[in-house]
C-alpha cells in the first residue's frame, strides 16, 4: 500500500496518537500545515506531518525497557519506609498503648 499524500485530521490523530484539539493548536501555532479543501474537510500534507514529528525532541520517546524501569522505581519508592514514616508509626503505637 502506498503512503498517503495527505491525511484528514481524523486520520492524522489516529496515525500520530494526538487529539483533535492538539492538531488545531499545532495548526494555530504554525507547527503543522494544512489545506482546507472544503468547508468541512481539512487535509494535512504528509510532508508537514513528518516534519512536525521529526521536530519532536527524542526525550519524548520512551522505550519499553525504560518504562518498565520507571514503574519499578515508582513501586520501590512507594514501598520504601522513610525515617519519618517509621517515627510516625512508633508514635501512633505509643499513643495506642497509653
């Protein structure tokens, strides 16, 4: 199947994983170009879509392995008891015993 020359806003959203409001914000900011072909249809040239996508910083891309590491770090942080939480637990136990 050949690559499209242009995409509708709906197809662009689906292909690039963005919302309609985001597309219109990008258009308003001049970061994306579009052609209005009728009163109800807007097309985004594929070269404009690729240029926008290529302009995104590589830090926005999160590899699966990195995502797994982030989740593990968050779980560890949640399950780690801090000195403050240990002291608070001791205080609560002391109050219950008195």
